[in-house]
C-alpha cells in the first residue's frame, strides 16, 4: 500500500511540474510587457527608463529557463509574486477568496448528494415506469441547459420577479441559494443517471437475485448490499466533481458576483495579471490532484481487487 501511495505521489509531482511549465510558458508567450503592465496598473506613466529598471528588478531580462527555475523555487515556498492589479502577494489574494469558493462548492456538493442519490435509487428500483421516465427527462434537461443560462433564469424568477432572494453578491445564506443551485443542477442530472446505471448493473448480480428469492425486501437489499457496493465508482466521480468545483466555477461566480477564486481568475485574465494567473492555475492544480489522490487511495483501500492486482 505504501508503495502505491509513493508511486501516486511521484506521478502527481510530475503532473504538477508539467502544469507549472506550461503555465509559465503560456504567460511568457502572451503579448504585453509585464513590467509595463505593472506600472500602468499603479497609475504610473511608464517611461522607457522606468520600464527597463522594473524589468531588471523583476528579473524579466533573464533567459526563460532561468526565470522559470527561479519562479518554481519561490512557488515551492508559497511565493507566487505580487499581483499587478492589486499590488498584494498572490498567495494572500487567493487565500482571501478561497473561503467563498469553499462555501459555494460545499453547498453545491451537499445538494448533489441529498438529491441525486434518492433520484437515482428511485429510478433504479422502478425502471421503465413513470417515475423513472420523469427522472430521466429531468436528467436530460439538466445536462442540456448551459449553466450561465440556468443561472440567469433562476435570477430572473426568484430575484427579479418574485423578489425572494438577492440578485448578486455574498451576504449570507440567502445569497448562496441561487449560485449553489445553478452549480448543482447539472451535477444532479449527471449523477442521478450515473447512480441509476450503476445500481441497475449491481442489481443484476447473482447475490441480489438470491436475496430476492429468499424473500428479502427490495429496500433492504438496496440499502444494505447494493448501494455500498456501488459507492466506489460514485465516490471517484464525486471526488472529480469536488476538485472541479473547488477550482472555482468562474462563469457562475461571475454571473452572481460571487467573490470566489473563479471570478478572481476572470479578473486576472482581463487585466493580464500574469502572476495571479500563474498562482491560480497552480493552486487549483494542487487542490484537484490532492482530492483525486485521496479518492484513489480510498478506492484502493476499499476494493481488494486492486490490492490483489498490485500484489500480482
């Protein structure tokens, strides 16, 4: 088991190194002089002498590989440089925006678990019946709607027309409802279909047929035997979704004015704030691969077939 974890950690380190190189390369090739952009963001009229001085101070006149190596060494200590737009350390800015994204992602995942599992179980226990058809139509519709359109529609109905919820911003639980629901609906549609498929496949196994023949109630079979065995692939999917949500749903955060890291990334791209863009990409990559590592290790522990394959 320890060998597997070490192997996965080495893989993730290689992935992060590759992401960091591509991120730095793309920002290096992007148009615009970082020194000039930095001066313009502070309201200073950039003369050529001042631009040259700032370029020397920032090490922008060094070769690409030298700059990349220096950036990686500083990034390993959590130092991603200073933001051109805000004038504060990138790490400090990201940390200030992370609670909002954690709050939004946690609320969306909670809705997904509380709604998609009952829907998927209902559809699996009553296949090809009215409830199953209704849930499948809902899933198709939920996957078909663009998230930004759904967010604007919910905003129009519940904020503008009915005036039940705030339109934008982060001002308490009520302001969390609309963006969380907008993020959750496509995932609920996806997971309800996935849960239905996995449960139907599991319910066709011999042990389920034998339990039904012995007179065990279908609800008991579902809760005690089928659902625990079906959790492994579902937990893997949930882990990937959690990583994506923590990466910041940029469009949804922008639509609802939610001050998370997704909206911060859009602002950084518009302002061509390269240090902030680089820091955001690396932070989100670390979060994503860390969550996937936890899910992989948990799956490896729970599924003896994987350990057997490793031993062989």
